[in-house]
């Protein structure tokens, strides 16, 4: 069952509309004032409360009682950067299979096992959602539920069981994994015929080299993964003391503390009953940083395509980079701002080489890629690449103009509210604040931090981070297609 993704602003707007409708004698100026005041209340920065649970878990809460709904996210350092090279995809399939059943709990928690269909039916009966996914950095579990007293405790209890007791053994889990592996392999082969996928694979391999960010799950690596490998990955990384937990919605501090304890209690119990697993919470080994490129790389992939796919880039920066805001604002001007960006002006408007062109940074715990991308006619691929390369080079060398920076700041400030206008967006933002160690007032100061960026800040940051003479370019299609 898909619950509506409604943020507090829906209730506020409805309340605002009712007040205006009931005030039939309001003059237009008064109505305008009511609208401005109401929207100001809607987009006020949320208050983020933080504390450490007795388990060691770090907790962040945004209490929002206007809508009877609660979103909870748990993040663990168990993303694909922790995958062994020969088992690329381990984190992703572990997340997938953790949702396919629940095993019997420890002795102190008598319960019955739940199969794949039974778990699905339980969640449907509750009208709640539970999902687990793995990105490059973290493994994340998300619960969405109504906060009604006849639903919330049951949803939390079922989520706690799924955290503590995924089913890793037995005939049914083995059959499910065989099915899922065959599906993933078929999807990999199908994607291998798509020029966009081919381009992204070649680009990632060239940009990241041997770093785990560049690893890809293939039929060969998936064949190396068994349920026991998934169980070990889960037990090693999904630990209460290493959890970062974010709650957004209809719950106060006391209720949030109770929910956190209830979610983690079975997980802590199963760890205590597993002598093979250390009871302490020693830090995980560090992951190497992404290596800088030492030379340019031009990759041509002949392929019969209606459109050539062109990518250009290199390792960018980590989220912890002190120049995060200059790089974010500068990239909006360079290629992140759609029709107002320099790349669009030069590649599309002046030369008609592409319908769309973009650039972005993908910062994570490590330096994510900086990427420029476009599609064009195969016979224009080299020209489009040359123009994009020159635009990036000039921007890095000269920086933006004062007018460009002023316009970008206006857009970024005015659109900031859309980054947190639903509970789900707010949940993701606050969770990322925790993951990257950002301060509790980060959302309050976001606009001010953006407004403080200068032309010189952008010029300096881009010149430091990007080396335009050592970039990777990939063309799939082109004249050789």
C-alpha cells in the first residue's frame, strides 16, 4: 500500500484556504498578507533535536504533529563501498533479501517465522511500508506508518523483527535468491544493450579506477554471493551502536525515544546471543580515497545508435569538502541550472548540438564524480564534446560573472523550500545531515551559507577541484557507430 507523501505544508495550505474563505469581507491587501504570512509559516526551517541512545545509536528528530504519519530511517555503514571486488553487488542484494522473510527470534522473543508473502501481507494489513536499500556509502532501512495507536506499535514491532531476524537459511530463501539472481542477471544483460548504460559503465570504471565506487554487480560477481555472505554482511554492518536514526512526523521526544528502543532491542538481543560476533562496537576499517586522475582518457565505443551518448568528467569532491557551497552554486551556473546554464547556452542555444546538456557533482563520503552529459547526433558527437570541454575549461579558468552569481543565489534561495516540502524530503535531508556530520542548524543556515558565496570562492573552488587537462571522455555511438 502506498501512503500519500504529504508534508506539513498540505495541512497549512488547507487551513489557510479555509480562513480566507471564511473571511468574505477581507480586502485584497489583507488576503495578500494572509497568504504571505501562511507561506512564511509553511517554509519555516524545522527544529532538529539530536541525542544518543543508550545503545550508542545517534538519533535525530523533527516533530511534526500536523499529520498522523511517521517516517523513520536507519542508516548503517554497509553500502557498496564495503563490497569485496569479487562480490560486487553484495550490499545491494543483502538489502533486497533482508526483506524477503523473517526468521524465528532469539529465545527471549518467541515468535514464528514469516515467509515472503506473509511479511508482505502483514505490511499491507498495517497500511505501512518497510524498505531496505544500499547506496554507495550506506545501507538504509525506512519505515513509513500512520501514527495511530492501533497501528504504530505493530509497525515498529514488525520493523524491529525485520532488522534483527532476516531469513538467511532454508529452502524458501534459497529459492528466492535463485529467482532474484536470475532476474538481476537478465536485467544486467538487457541494460548492456542500452547506450546510456554502456556509457555510464565505461565512465565509472575510468573515473574511479579500483575504488569501490566504480565497482559494478555483474553475472560473475553475483554468482559469487550466497545467503551466508549476505548474513555475514548484515551482522557486521547492521548494528545498533552504529545506527544513525532519523524520525520525522507525528511523534514527540519521549515517543521517539520509545520507538528507537523498541526498534533496536531485538537487534541488540540477537547480537548478544551471537558469541561469534564481537559485542563491542569497534570502528570499521577505513576505505581508501578515490585516486586523482594522472592523465586524460578518451573512450570511443562504436555502437549503432540514433543518438550518441557523451560523458565528460573526473573525480570531484567529498561531501565534507569545505567548498561544498561554492561548488554547488558554481555548478548551477555551469550546467545544473537547465536552460540558464552556460553549457545549455553554448551547446544547445548557440550551436543546436543537443536538446539538453547538464553537469553535476556526486559528493559522498569520498570524492564522487563530476560529470557532464549530453546526447547528440552521431556525426556531431566530437563537436559537442569539444564545445562542452571548452565551456568547462573556461569556467574553471575564469569563473562566473557577478550577474550569474547573483541570479543563481536568487534561484537557490527561492527554491530552497522545495527541498524540504514533504516529510520524505525532510527525512532524507536530516538523515544526510547525520550521515555527513552536519550541524543541527544546517537547514536554518543553508540560505545564508549560499548567499555568502562570492565569485572568487567559486573560481578558487573549481580551480582546485577540477583539472580540465586530465578528464575522462566517453562517446558511445558517434561517427564510429
